[in-house]
């Protein structure tokens, strides 16, 4: 029969090993039982100095409704690297901004902003407010002719920053077609804008006039403009050029050419001649156009006229194709009112800029350098990890491990004393 004294000694021994095991287990799980210091939104920045002086056994947690300034995220990351357990939680809106130089002799900057649907965006540069936009669908886009310094965007209480890129490198534009008014004024519009242009015009069957047209390669030609079916002379060479990154504009009947059927954004229908509207200051209706009746699966309609798609785009391989139904755009310049010449130049420059090849070697110069303020939420996740809430002890605070060490010593002494009284070692 086991004596009460033996039972007492067994209880002391079991309790001692249990406490030792518990202390070892909790030491292997750092987050369990840690005290947590919390702060929210603007209070985080004020708390950073005090947090820096805390022992690394204290966990730090920040709650954000909007993404904090970049220096706050970097300070928290530094605390994390110094040994603190740092976490954050909340649902800041995902926003981002990017800027890219417009491939246009007149220069300019294209700014793209991503944000919640319907959000209001205020664009500013070093001088002041530039424009106000609304996020719709995939985002908001603005083309700025001139800026001073970088571009900032205020959206949903957050400020985004995009640095200004350098100018894009412009390579020649090849214009092909039969000699006539359309080709003449397309070349004039681009040259007046400042584009380097090479013309290749057919003046008679088998007779072509060109002013030193270079080989069709992205290293020499940024884009090709075809104003009629004479583009068929390029054949497979044009397909290879587009797939390798070159730009192609198919104007008027050029899209009807069989050799470019694999490149078109859609199937063109019979030529239509819309009426000139009251508000048609550029007299777009004075030119006929070939409506794009059936878009390809990856074709995107960009403009409509008289209920038909008049301009569509498509990406083919690494290149881009713009299909323009209009075939008499020179009439806009001649029949339009005051400013029609400048409008004609600007329209054709935008058309070319949308497909023109930009050298990859110059990509770093034409695009803005990525900075944390251009995508603050992505930067926050990058330096601190995803949103999560750490484990926290009850409000009474953590138990001092020294108390458990004292209890273990008492239990060991009690067992040892009991065994000595019984004459055991």
C-alpha cells in the first residue's frame, strides 16, 4: 500500500516536471504570451520613438485605415530586423500610380492611376493642381503636356508620387500608299509635329517613289502607316515586323488587304459616309470610313462613328496594331474650321504614339523610377508582410517566470525533505 508521504513526493515530482515542460514549451513559441503594444493610424508615427526603446520581448502592432508614409513603414521594418515582432492589420485601399513618357515630339507624360471604383483623384505637380479625375473601371489615365518636377496624386486620403521620366527616343515612321492627298497630308501632319518620316508612295503600276526607306526592322522603324492596299507588297515581312514589337496603323481600305488578315483588329465592312454633325468642329463626318463590323476576339473598340466602330486596336505578339476606318482624313484639315490643321496634326500624332515602338534600352529612361510612394500598400506588404493580428496576453499582463522558478525550487525541497525524513536519499 502506498503511503500518503509517497503520494506527496510523487505529486511534487510530477508538478516539478510539468512546470519545467511548460516553461520550455512557451520559450519555443515567442508570440505566445508576449505583451503587445498597439497604435493606430497617425498615432503609430508618434509611438515609434517609444517603441524603439522597448525590449524585444514586446510585440508591436499597428492598425492602418490608410497606408502610412514610407518612412513609417521603413521604421517598422527596421524594428522588425532588430528583433521585435512587428505586425500590422487593417484594410487600406489598394492604390498605385505610374508615369511614362509619351512617344511624341511634343513630349508629355502619361499618368495611370489604379484605385477603388469611383475614387476622386487630384493630380498636382510642383506648381499646383493639374487636373481632377475619377477612377472608372481599370483606373484613371491622364496625358499631361508639360509638368514641373514629379507628379503627385491624392486619392482616398493617400498621396502617391511618380517621378518624371526622360523623353522617349523617336525612330522614323514609314508611310506607305498610293500617291494622293491622304498620303501627302499624313506625312505633312507628322513632319510638322516633329516626327521623323520616311514615305514610300506608289505613283504608277510597278513604280514606287521612296526617300530612302530603311529595312523594316524595329531598330530603324518605330511604326508603319498603311493608307491603302499597297501594303500587300510587304507581305510576310510586315507580319514578322509587328510580332517582333513594331507598330502598325491600318487606315481606310488597308485592312482589306489579304496579307494583313492575321493582324487586323476586325473585319471592315462597306465604306460609309456619315453626315456632318452640328458639334463636329473637326468635320470628322466630311471623311468616309470603313466601319469595323466584326471585332476579333482580342480586338478593342476605341471609337465609334454613326453607330459603327471606326477605330479599334489589337496586340499581336510584341507589337500593336491600330485599325483606323477613315480614308480621307485630309478633308478634316482642309474643310475644318479654325485650328483644324493643329487638330489634324495632334490626331495623327496620337494615333502613331499609341503603337510606336520604344527601344527597350531606353525603357528605364522613358518610364518613371519606381518609388515606395508610387504603390504604398505594395511597399507596406513588402517590408512588413501581409496583414495579421498578433497573439496577446490577458489584460493583467504576463506572469513573471521567476515565480515559476521559485515554485519549482519549493517543490524540489519539499520532496527532498520528505524523502530524508523517511531515511531515503
